[in-house]
């Protein structure tokens, strides 16, 4: 049994995680939660908003579901297992006493069901709030009771509940590919990877002079970098699509986007084996902006050429570790902080509540990097209310563009890794079509929230998973400035194998 302590909601919770139990083609996870320190005035126990997430998109763009932040990870194949749901999109399992999202001192037991991995020898980790357990054993035998010993309310509620019978009500048990994204900060190349395709965005301002479709010297370098990524994949079709901002009339922008796509396609033709890669150029003009055309910076992002290779991935694309770390930008209010990870930095929130933020180390786990940030409250006293919350995330963010539903405005805990001039973002997964028309919902393999509050002397923890960078021995972790965010950077974080 694994034991984990979590500081959240002004209190503390102890979690006891049982081995996964195999039932038919599924696995049953059992976690006992006990409040070991309850905030002053909290009648019901410790709030559990850190455990909330979404395993479905039933009726809204973001449906909060209790305990849905508990997710199984297959690090070797980089897939994520979400909690199984029935035909009404309710989680299959129990959470006795969790009504209202509080953990009482008497404790509760949470049981959730997940699809079993295809391979019997697959390693499975567990993503918990603030913690990642590297490996949970899978056993064959009896599933623990649906309520914990001494939980009288749970015994009354679930006396006749049989989790093995409940498995027969499962309508969906999602197993989704974890995808990776990296960006060359000093150049023009952004790469999004999945198990079946790779998308590469080339900045139009680096490729071409204003209004031109003739490739410049920077454009040739950017295309060479893109080719290096493409050639690490099997043969397939490369769609080359030109995009512009909204300056100028529709017809001119459409023509310019087509000519730029053709120029990039011709450059690719000279660099790749055209027997292996079928190159198809087209233009979208200003019709598919990546972000809203409401500033010079956003228009620059929209001026781009996108290469999408549809293929089966055959090798891992190496993430470059060369180049200089870009200067830290401390935000328009100049209130951002940069420090060595071991030293950390202090941040004041609310009316005199102070936290010390640091990152002791990153860990390599089967092709992933597990990164944890710690925030210790320095002053004494209880966590009185939400005004004592420390926020370490972005309030408006999505590298996948604007049409990403809820995740275009809230990514949870999703700082980026910097190694050299390459930024690597948390592994994420496509949850499904959003209730917001024309949008899809993406989620990160990280804590669903980057905000929490703590009593004096206790330590909050936030965790995120990233694709490994094999040659790196240290890394930098950064939350850059976006709307509603105080930026920060922690440098020289050691990587432990």
C-alpha cells in the first residue's frame, strides 16, 4: 500500500492507495482519504477541489466530477486511463461521504474503475493531486469493500454495493494517447507530436518578408529544422497550409497564403524523399486564425505555415538542448520572480500571506519527466479563506489555439520546461468535442488546478508530466506571462534517474 500526504484547502489529507485489482478487462482503484488537519471553522472537513476533474464532457464544456483527477498513466506507451463511466456519464464506483467535496476526519473510501492495459506486463502509475506514484502493482483477487472500516455512513450507503457487478454498467472507459509539444523559442519551429501525426508550425515572419512569398535565410533554416522532425517519422502525406492575419482584404490574403504554402512545399520537395512523402500545399487566408487578431503579437502568431504529417511514428523525435536560455520576462507589472530552484523565491498573496516556492528535483520515469513544485507557507496561522490562495498557473492559455473550449482559458498547472532555447509543455490528451460549438477539449497530464491555500508551516505541491529530454541533466521550469498570471521561473532543477 502506498501512503501519500496532501496539503489542500487549508488542511491536510492522508491518502492510502491500494494495489489495482483486475476484474475482467478492467482495474479497480481503491484510495482511502482521511483528514488529518481540518481548517478552522470547516464543519464538514477538508475541501477536495484538487480531486475534481472531468472524465466526460456530458452537457457542458467542463463537467466537474468528484475524484476524476485520479488518472492512471502508462508511461512506456504514453497513454492515460480515465475513470470509467456508465451510460449517464456517471463514474462507476463509490466515493462514500464525498458529497459536497469534503474529506472528513472519519475518512472516506474512493473506488474508481479503469480499462486494463493491453499488455499484461505494462507499468501503471497514478496521477494524484500534487503527487505521481511511479508504479502501482496489479493483483488478482477480491476487491476491497466499497467503504472503509469504521465508516458507518459508507456502510449504510454501500452495504449491498458490488463493484464487480457495477463493472457490467460501464459504457466508456477512455484510454487516450498522451501527446507532446515543443517550441524553439529562438526560431520559428513549433512541434506537436502524437502517436499518429505530427504538426509543425512555421512562423510566417521568419519565413518571409512582409507581403512576400519568397523564402529568406531564416525561412530556409526553419524548414531544415522541420525536415529533421519529419524524417523521424514513417512515410505519409504532408499537408502544407498557409495562413495570414486579417490585415488586408480577403482575396489578397487568400492568394498570399496559397503562394506561401507553395513556396514552402517546393522547399520541402528539395529536401525530403518525395517517394516517401506526398506534399500537398493549400491556403486558408485569414479564415482559420490561431488566436484572435486583436493585437500585433496575436497577428504575428496567425501569420504562419502549418505542416501536418499523417503517418505512424517510428522513432522518438529528439528535443534539441542547444541554444541560450531566453531572458526572463517578469510581466507588465514587473512582479514576476526568477530564482535557482534550490533557493526558490518568496511570493506574497492576499493581505500578508507569504509562500516560498521551489522545485527540489525532476524525475525520469519510463520516457517521462515528473516535475513537482513545492510552496511552503512561511507565516503562522490558519488558511482563513480563498484570499490566501497561491496561484502558479496561467489564467488564459492554450498552445493549441483558440478553439479549445475550456482549456483555452484554464490549463491547470502547466508550466513549460526550458532546456537551451527549447520549450517543452506538459503531456496532454484530447478529451473530446466541446459543448462550445466548433471547439474541442484538451486536458493536461497535471494537476487540474494551479491554485490552493495552506495553513502556516505546511507545503502545497503541484505536479505535471512531460516528455523526457534524454540528454538533459538539469532544466528550467517557467510559467510565462499570460493574462491574469504572475510569471515565475525556477532554474537549475536537477533531473534524477
